[in-house]
């Protein structure tokens, strides 16, 4: 690593990570292996030591390509001292829940059978004998949390996983899991990875309090709202190759609904207003949005993404930026005028 970056602890655990994390869901789909290596090298050289993957990646998920992202990360990982990289991955959530994933023929569950097999397969693809952070990609609110945590705790006790986390979780689900861990003497979730951005500030409500009081670290993903905050969709433009362009044109019903949550009249108007704030500060909206995300006290590391190395400059600039109170107030004014421009994300139906 050529540069240092501020670090923060993951929950109660002994793991401390760079306050910016490199997401990998584009690797193997929107960017090839060579570009993926360049992106990871640039992140590593700028002090990022935290890399987040998932067995289901790349996105959009497909039966033909699931697992490719982990394979790419695994080959890159061999070029670095293993101890210098904090590797996170995720087990796919239940196939009868949020959507039917193209993993294990759509029959995924969060029972011991699937958790152990999924973890072993991820370790093989990543070419490592342990994961620093292992997360459930989305929950099953019909299962007993102690059943899920028992299997995950077994992985920790076997030395195959260091820290546990969850993703796309509700406040109720997080607190219920913490209760189950306490009552049954199991390892708890130290992190929760949820969608959080200037146009989706729902985490600031109940989840923020739970994270603060229970010392669970939020790992925000999509700080640029899937690219919406870059302004590329403004003016009724749908750039070729962009994720939400593909979702609108070729996506399944769930993906089209997701695109509509991100790209709508309110979110685009909010983006224009944030662009004005950023311009007055002499920075891009990407820099502003990433800096804002990582400035929350319950956030450990903000997950950025890229399809090309050139996209990283603005988000990496946020590493050294602390927004002043006047700027935060201007941002809050936009949220007050256009509250919850993101809309419902479907988590409450899990």
C-alpha cells in the first residue's frame, strides 16, 4: 500500500478496516478480469484494505456467472500478502423471499446445510482458508435467528470465518438477531450492510439508533445510488451499458421496480440540488456523497464500486474530506424538501 487511510472498528470485533471499502459486484460482468485487477490495485494502493464480494456476484446475477466475481478476487488476492486484505463475502438469502436467485437452482435457504456448503464454496473460489467477514445477503424473517447464527458460529469456531455480519436487514431483524445471540450464547452480527445514500436516508431512522446503542457497524452500499447521484440519468437520459438502463430495458419485474425506485422525478431533482451544493464546494457529487456517507458515527466503511478505473478518482478523494456543519445543513434542506425520494425498498416484506 502506498497511502494510508483512516480506519474504524467493525462492531465489537478486533477487525479494523479502511473507512472506504471496495465493492466487487461489477467484476466479471460490467468489467473484465483485467480491469477488475486494475480497480483493486488502485484501491489497494490508495489505502483500501477492505474488499466486499458475494457468492451471487456479478450483478445482475445469472446461473451462468454466479461465483465468477469471487474467482476474480481470489486470483487477485494471490498477488498480495493475505493478511493485508480484509475479505468479506456473503451467502445468498432465501429463494422464497426477496427474489428467486440463480444460485443452487433457486432453492437457497439460511439453514446449516446451505451455510456450510456456501462458505466452503466461497473459500475455494477465493483461494483462501478463511473469510474475515461473512454476511447473510438478505434475511429470512420466518426462520429462528438462533438456527442461522448457530451454523455461522460453527464457521467461526472452525477458524473459517472471523466476524459475522448481515445485509439488507431491518431494524427489527438486527435487534432480534442480537437478542438471539445473547440468549443462546452465539456469535452476533457485528455489521449490517444496507443501501444508504443521499437519496435513501432511511438508515438514519431506527437502524441508526440500534447500531449506536448495540455497537453494530453500518456498511453502506451504493453511496452514489447506483450511479444516479452522478447525474448521468438527469435530462431523461438512459446511458447505454448503465445498470438501470439495462434494468428498464431487459430486467425482470423486480429489477424494473428497483430501477424505478432509484430513477424517478424526485430522485433526479434531488440529484440536481446536490450537484449545486457540490459545485459550490469545488467537488463532484460523487465526492460529496461518499464523504457524507462515511461521516456518520455508526458507519465503519462505505462501499464504493466501479466499472472502470477512471471512475474511482472522485470517490477516493472523499477519504480526506470532512464536511462542515453548514454543508450538512444544506444537504438536510434537500432531504427536507424531497423526503425519501428513494421510496420503498421491499425489506419490510421479508
